[in-house]
């Protein structure tokens, strides 16, 4: 990786100029897109937390469940490649409004599926719509950030995490109460549909990030081959490493504490709880810190905090230090991905350019999330889990060493002094 990235000449600033939007609409759009992140987190977590129930109800084998998990991610990844031109033509708000209506319907389809074939079909469709919403909501957040001239992406990603936690807690309670996935999904879908339609009215107008020269923008941005630029590849590699690290904590932190530190199963679960709690807390204050200190400084400091947390997990052989280390890792890691998302969106310009860059970047982050747990398992089998997690430490250091690339899009948001803050 390199420490220098020039903003690419092919950004869409010359073909997709955002229209003027009044301050009130921008403020409403900021809270609307944050709510969309929350709803998306709720929906995805609702589906995920009931996967064991779906497996039991439909008598799925481990292999069949593996296929279901794979096709969801594959459908999302494939669809993401085509969102950029759609944003350039229609604007992210229109795409989000449609997705917010269709996604709850797809969740109902998953709940109503009576066999593995119908479940697979429903999951593919839901993955496609989820991939579309994932890119368009991040593109919308970048448009809000640009118009508001203040960072918002940390708060958006914090809202996603909070939505996921709420849905997981509700799902666990309903599972314990014996509520079947079908009934659970139908009620959640109804709530999300009503909320999605309501919040869709407050999104920015389509003109905020739709290309003004649609014909020319489409000609340059259409197709899945465009957008694979050097900056996107560098950002993508950084995002991939961050997501592999997060996937490692999600899937393997409990195993590490139990097997390597002798923790009980209940105590081992606290590692991930500490990580996700501190990650969410860090994102809640991340935008204020970003605004005050700037992206590069915040990325560098938080990256070093993450390095310290992971080092503490690995090299201090105690259960408590492992849990504390995962908490510190979550706090440090919290802002890294939102900051990269913002830099990618600003590097792409506006309209289709931003969405295309984000769709390419999200390919890397999704790939890291999907294959990260398996990669950790394969390397742990060949060496050990301890040495496998230790191998992530120099990769994280490489990511932190590229902190200066976060300066893209920062020229209008100079760090504030204490007096100005």
C-alpha cells in the first residue's frame, strides 16, 4: 500500500454536480439516512438471529445452511456492482425508498418459505435488495456529509450497530418464548415497512446526488468494469483487512478466550460483547472527533489504539486482559471503516461516481466479512489460533500507516481549534 493517493481524474464532479438543497432539508436528510442505517441493521440482524430456528424448522443440513449463507452474500456482492449508474440516473433517495419497501417483503418471503428451494430463492432476492440498499444508503450519507460540510458516517454506522443489537435482543427473547420465525418476521416486516415509508419522505431530494448530465454520466459509469481505480483498490485492501479483523473477533474471540485463556463459555462470550459495545460507543462520538481533529489524525490515533488492544489480547496471558483487550480493540477499530467509507465516497466525486466507488469498495468489505471467519479457521488449523490472530497485527499496522489517505474530502473540513469547538 502507498501513503499517497491522488484524487482520480475520472471522478464525476464534472458530470454530476449536486443541486442546492436548503439547510432544513439537509438536517432532515441527515437524521433520515441515519434511521435507514438503523432499520437496515434491524432487518439483517432479525434474519441472522433466527437462522438456527430456520435450520431446525426446515430440517436443513449444515451444508444446505452454508449454501443459504453463501448465496445471500453472493447476491448482495453481485448487485452492488450495478448501483452506481442507478444512483447517477435516479438519485440514491429513490433507490432507498424502493428498497425500504421491498426488503420487508423479502423478509416475509424468507419466513414463509416452506422448503430449502423457496428459502434459497427468497434469500437471493433479499440479498440483492440488501446490496442495493447498502451502497445507496452510504452514497446518500456521503451526499449529506458533502452538503452539510460535516461528517456523519460514524453516526450512521453506530445506528446500524444499535439496530442490530436491538433486533438480536428481541430475536433472542422471541426465540426463548417459542415464537416461530414466520410470525416474528411478519411483525418485524410490518414495523420496518411503516418506518421505512415514513423516513423515506425526509431523505434528500433525488437531485442532491443525481447527475445533471445523465447521458454523459451513464456513458462513462455504466457497467461493472468501471470504477476499479487505484484509489479504490487501496481503500478496498484497507477495508478488507479491517473487516477480516472484525470477522475474526465476531467468530473467534470466544473460542480464543476459552481455548487459549481457559475462560468458561459464559466468560468467553464477554470478549465479543466488550468489543461490540466499545465499537458502538466509539462510533457515537466519532463524527465529533472527526470534525474536530480531521480524518487522518483520528484514523491514525484510533488505529494505534486498535493495535494496542489486539496486542494486549495476544501477549498478556490472562482472561481479564483478553476481555479488556477486545474492548480496546473495539474502541480503536470503531471509526476506521466509517472513515474509509467517507474517503471513498468523496474520492468518487458526486452522484454515480460516489456510488460506483462505494459499490466497488463494498465488494472488498463484504468479501472480508464473508470469508474472514473461514480464513481464520484455515490458518488456525495449519498453525494455531494464537499465531493466526497475531498475523493480523502487522496487517493492521499497514492499514494505520496509510492514515494520510483519509485526507480526501477533508479540504473543506479543516480541523477545529479548541476555541472554535
